[in-house]
C-alpha cells in the first residue's frame, strides 16, 4: 500500500497502517497542517465520486471545523468546479478530495489557495513541514467552525463556461451535435448532462452513475477506452468525449471511433483560441511539439514548463499565455480560470467544430502529426532516481544533436524527436515519454532510454 506526500498534497491507497496509507489519522494531520498554513476563516470542500470519498470528506470537514474554520461543503463536484467555488464563495482556500486518474483504491487531498489555484511548491513544502512537526492548536468550543451545504456551484460553473466569449452557443446549437460521453462512474455523470442540455447538444452517457466503482481503468488512455470506441464505430455520433474521475482531463474520439489523440485536446483548443486571440501558449515538457507548431503558425511564442499544473500556470502568467495546459488532456484557459477544466475544453472544442463545419477526424488532419509513447519504470525503495537522472544527463551532454533540459527530470530534445524522464509526483514510478513522427520510432527511443536506466541499476 502507498502514501505519497508531495507539495501538491497527500495521496494514497485506502486502508492499512498509519504512515503507510491514506487513513483517518494521516488525513487529520495533513488537513490540520493545511488549515494552520492557510489562515483565514472559510474553506471550500468538494469531492469526486470515489467509494472512499464520504469517509475522507467527513474526516476533512470535522478537522477543519475543529480548527475553527467555517466549511462550505459543495458535495459531488469536479476539480475545476471546486477551484471556481473558492473564488465565488470568497473563501480562504479549498480542499478537493480526489485522486484524479488513479484507480478506485486511491484517494487524495488536493490543496488550493484563496484564488482557487494549487499551492506553489514553496507553500506545499511548508504544509509538509507543518504536518511533520505536528505542533497544532485546535479551537476552543465557542470558536468551532460551522458547516454549510451548498449544491449550487455545478450550475454556477456551467454558467461561467457558457458566458465565455469564445463559446459559440448559437453555432453549437445549430450544428445539432450528438455526442457519446464516458464519465467513468464519477462526477462527470452529474455535471456534463446539464452542460449538454444548456448547449443544445444531444448526448448519451456511458458509466454515468456516480458510484465511484469505476467501469474501467480511469486514466483516459486509448487502451482503457475500448468500450466507447467500439460504440462510436457503430455510428450515430459526431463525437466521443471521455473525462477522468474529477473532470480536469479530457479526451476526444472521432466520429469513426478513432482516438483524436489525448495530446491533441489542448492543441485543437489552442488553435481555436489563437485564431480569435493573439497571444502565447505554455504546456509542460512532456507534451507534444504540435502545440509549439500551432502557436508559431498564429504568430505566438510557445514556452515549456515543468510538469505539474501549478508550474504550467505560473509560467503562463509569466509569459502572458492566452491558452495553455498539459498534454494529458488538460486545458487551462485564463479567461475562465487558472486550472485544467474539461467543461471549458468541451465547450471550446464544440465551438471550433461548429464554426469550421467539419468533422472531428477532418479537424485532426489539420494539425502536425506526432506520436507519443508513454512508458514507465517502476521504482523500488533502493532506486536512486536523482543519480540515474544525473547519469542520463551526462550521457547525452556531449551529443551535438541533443539539447538537454533538466528543469524537471531530464528531457533530451533532438531535431526530429524527444524523450523525457522524470519521477512521478503521484505514483512510485519514473515516467518515460518520447515523441517522434511514428509510434514505432517514439517507442524505440523511449525503450532505449529505459534500457540505459536499467543498465545503471
């Protein structure tokens, strides 16, 4: 069993010994540390549909009240809904109870600041320090916090999306789209039907009951989506849409049942935004080079950031990016808020399709075609990841064709391909992502670097 403590929060499997898993005692400790750090009086709490969600919610809410915080419990809510709720409610922070794409036995606490954005690395490190110190001071009986249940934020989130100037509601309605949507038995099954109704989109929901008993591996990768892909191949739909359990990642399937490409979610939305708005873009080091190509086509400047949403949003603010995100299907549109938001991505993508009058497969052909291979190296307690990355960097430093970037792990950029090795923030693995013009070439490059790592151990 696993407990991962990082600057982005605490994540682990449910059940087992304290200190080794995500259990009530550790939830209390980290919630208390966060409350000690954040200051103020009011905290928003939202959760995805995970089986353990109610248990974790009860511990989190009780702890916050015990620290003297008034809690606004928004119930079943997407990650972007909770982020928006923090600002809408004028709260001092927020806790999202979700393990995102991790399997059903996992859960996590994602920590937000008063702007509804993830804590910076420095702030996250301070929360971890406070948690380890365990020097806590709880409220006296007359200063205990109050609990408010507020289920209005799903609609308020939808209203915010529909109000975006680049969401062309009339064009979408006139196109009479019919979509098939896999919401993985989590909160997407609650909010997305309402979004489609208000956009005038006909829809069919797969795995729509918010039970937390995921119908398949919840990461929206092609190998996990054979059910909806097969349904799309039988016709009758303009688009397939897939979200992860907390609805911040988004993948599309073309009308013929072929994956649009998770990496191309951001590329396609960025192309639409840049066609209407002059500006720059940002994605992380592990994302496709196609975003750079599209950005430069529109006269903008592309910048790469370290992996992690807070790193991307920080860089977006630095360079004044009008659109950005992560290649795993995360769209960040500052006109809405600085957070990955599948609802925003869906509305902008449908607007693009509607205005262009094309199919999803036709739209996909308009973008540069790259293929990314995503591999992993499982870690053992004895693995010295830092030493491995240093050796990899040294190995390629003398190659005149290789540009080495070490702001996050090691990325080796060649003229026609790249490979990126980094330790995951959410799992005990090294992620090995590689991109080239063909999947075979990309996978070969990734496997070559993996063998280099194996030889070092």
